[in-house]
C-alpha cells in the first residue's frame, strides 16, 4: 500500500477498537483518561486483486467529561441525561484505494480518504447495552455522500474478561457507494463495464474482548464481519460478498 493511503487507512481501522472499550470503562463522572498502545490488524479488502498486509498501528484514546478522542474520531458531548447522550463528532474515513494497489484497478481514478462530520445519540439500557444512532456527511466532498448507522453494543463480564458483542446496520447514500464502488464511463474497459450503484444497507456483527494485564495495561481482541449487499457486490471492482477483520492489541491507561 502506498504511503499516501497508509496513514488514514490504519487510523480508520483502529477506530473500531478504540471506541468500544469506552462502554466498559468510562462513566460520565469518571476522571479524564488517556489510553496509548499498539494494535495489529488483519483484514480483507473487497476490491479485486487488492491484498491487505498485516498492519501494526498506534492506539490512541482520550475519554474526558465532555470531549473524547478515539482513533480517528473526535467528539464533544452536547447533552447528557442519565443514560442518554447527544453529541457531535468529526471522523476520518479510510475507505478507497489507489489504482496502483491492484492490477485490476489500472486506469481507475484514485478514491481518496475523507473527513466526515456528524451527530450521534446514544442510550445506555441497564442489562441490555448501549444503542447509538449517528448521521454523518462528507466534509471534504470526496463522495459528497452521507452515512447513517444504527448500532448496539452489549457488555458481559466473565472470569476477568469484558466481552462486548456488537451489531450494526449502516446505510450509505448513493453518492458515497458510487464513489467507492462505481466505475465511471471513462474508466470502463472490456471486462470492467461502467457501473453506477445506488444507496446500500450494510449489516455487521462483532465481538470485542478485553482483559486487564496488571493495574493499567489491558489486552484487546476484536473480530468483525460485514455482509456486502448487491449494490456493492455487483460492482465489477468487488470480488467478495463480505469483509472480515481481526484486531489484537495492548493498551496502557493513565490519568
């Protein structure tokens, strides 16, 4: 992977790992805390003939009373009432590719990373978990698209482990799906026809496990799988119907 694509891709991949532990570790009255560490990430790219190598990336998380930084997502809590929170965030989007990353993509224009801005509302329900709905739009107008996500994260404690099962349903607008998976008429070749998809719904399930190592260290492991809908899999650029990721890491938390 080229250096221009490397940093946003790595940080975006670490975001899922950096966000979920906040449910288990941080309450509204807890003191501000930083967590630093390393993550190893293995994931499969949906594009044809594009292989992702094992990646080692930094883990950076800050949890404050009103502000937070979780990987490439930073936000502020605007309102809080019991288990309900409303906030605004800015988040990096590491999707896309460089045409040089795959021989099948030769002749395509690069699809660049971007920066989203949005709002999110979450509810914590005792013994059920946390529900969140978020809506974001592309600030840099790479795709000019929008994304909405409805997610649930649970919490189970067993034998010193925190287990956080998760499920999410993601809607992406036609502009966003077309930017990352479409083929423009000028990019079409024999065997790679022009393709302009519409909006898409992407379901995902995940399981995050954390375990303390000493007083301030913590071990993380997360597995996730997303099912790609026909709007994406029908693209001549895509060679699989799902996307799987595995992340393991170690973090040190300090006040």
